[in-house]
């Protein structure tokens, strides 16, 4: 049996989610904008899903805009959030340890004349609040910061970022927008405290055992934003296009399921992560933990550099043992040049090259962790012997 440890790239959907989506496709195929009964039935399904997603935010349903996923939510919040404030200033603050959909959205803004500045991160990939503070000036319109780093799992000090935005906004006499990319934390950590202070929060369904191609952007009631996609005026005019009703329905159910017994689930996954790290540490030396295994990181991500081994080669060898992992963010792992996040954390080229991300989900077991650790140790030892490491 394969051991799937790439849950930060995507997760296996719950059977209940699949069954519900199939039933929606078969029976509730109306267009939610149609005025007849079939349309109203589809609209009811979208409304129920919106309620379920809003409940995770602890927010009103009007704050939830369905999108095609995290990438679109990030593009909308950053590009359109900043452009809608362009008369007030042109500075956007972010970090180099963000997902490519954030960094590329910022690059698109730079091409429009925005001043994009990057706050420093520490050696665990955590943003340094003093660095954000030093960059926040009267020209600042938006700060974008990830909630949980997708490569290392560290939890960002978002409260400090909100405090800085508020203080800077008071000095400038206007509100400074804060966007949080919560794709890796939604349904795993509480995001209600974020929703009380953020202007925009991006989330995605396929990271919590829901379908691909569905996500949401939380937009605070008083936040200013223009649509990225225009047309029929769906989603309060903020995201036109006929709603992907089955995927939205699946997203809603996955969000509801994620809310069941979250502490017990987190404990179980944390125990798996500890067991995997212990098994690997006992079997091979010269490894470096990137991020943390403590309470300042999520339980489902473990990033380790195996010195003297190329991560990509290890990944393929592990696949022969039926263990699926990744070398970094799935969307950037096919690109050359290594992880931008690990580089921002100050890892050497050798440490970055030997990095493997193990990411856990609801279906993993402790027994799988023992088998995965055994496979990792045997592959690493073999490569080190071949390469006459030390
Ligand atoms: C932190 C983060 N943001 C955004 C995304 C993009 O989400 P999606 O795949 O739904 O477009 C990902 C996906 O890996 C992610 O990990």
C-alpha cells in the first residue's frame, strides 16, 4: 500500500465529499442564477456551502466569495485589493517566504508601478515583525502575509502584523489592508481570530480533503476591493462566472467535516509527525529540521534536509518504496532554482537541495510513519554510500 505524504500539495477527498458532489452533479444541475426550481435548488446548495465555509471563519456568509482556489483568491486580494487603493499609496509589504501566487501577484503590481517591499524572515521562515514595522510607511496600502508556511509549517505572528497595520493606518489617517494566505491553515488551525482583523483571507478546498478547483476569498465587510473577473455579477459582483456548484458543495462539506473534533485530529496528526521525525532521526544522522516540530508549527508539515543527498533523487527513490513526498511547494517543484522559501530562510545550497517536505493528512496512521521512516533511512544511507558521503 502506498503512503501518501504530500497532503500540502493536495489531499485525497473524503468519500462523503465525492458522493455528495456526484449527487449534486446528477440531481442539482441547475444554474444558481436561473429563476426556476432547478436554479433555486442549485442556489440553495451554494447557500448551504457558503454557510459552512463562513462558520469556519466565524463570519457572516456575505463575507465569503467563492473562487477557483487559493491562487485566484490571492490574485484577487493582492492585485485588485491594492489597485482599488492606488490613489492612497503604492507600497505593498510581503515576504520572500510566500506562495508563488502571492509573489507573482506582487510582481504584476510592480509592473503597474507599485513599490513592493519584502520583510525579513528568520531561520524558521517566520516573518520578523520589526522588519514589517520598518517598511510600513505612509505610502503603504496593503500587507500580505501567509498564515502557515506551506513548505515548513511554521505559524506566522499574524497578530503582530495586524498591530503594525493598525498603528501605521492610524499615523496615515486611513485603513491599511491586510491579506492573509490561509490555504495551509484553513480547517486545521482556528482562523476566526484572523477573520476578526484581516481584510482578505485566501483558502482552498483541496487542501482539506475537498475537491480541486474550489476555494474562497474572505472579504471583510468594510474592505475595499474590485473584481478580478467581471461578467455576470455572481458572488456579489466580486467573482463573475457560473458557480461550480458541485465543487462548492464539496468544499462546504469538507469544511464542515474539518470542524468535527479538530483538537483530536490535530493531536493524532502531531503524534504521527513526532513518530516520523523520531524514526528518521534514529536511523540517519546529518539531518536538519527546517521549521519546527513544536507548537509554533502546524502538525501536518515536516521539512527535513538530508545532507549529502539530492532531494529530488530521494523523492523518486522513495516513490519506488511507495512513499509519496515532495521537495517543496507542488506548484514550484518542477521549476529549476530550488525553493525560494528555504533560500529566504538562509539555508545553504546543499541544505536546500537535500530538503524533503513530508505533509500529513487525515488518512495517515502511525504505522505508516514507521514504514515511511524505514524507507527514508534506507534510501538516504544507500545514496550516501554511493556518493561516499564523509
Ligand atoms: C500557501 C498556499 N497558497 C496558495 C496555494 C494555491 O492554492 P490552489 O492550489 O488552490 O490554487 C497553495 C497551494 O499549494 C498554498 O500552499
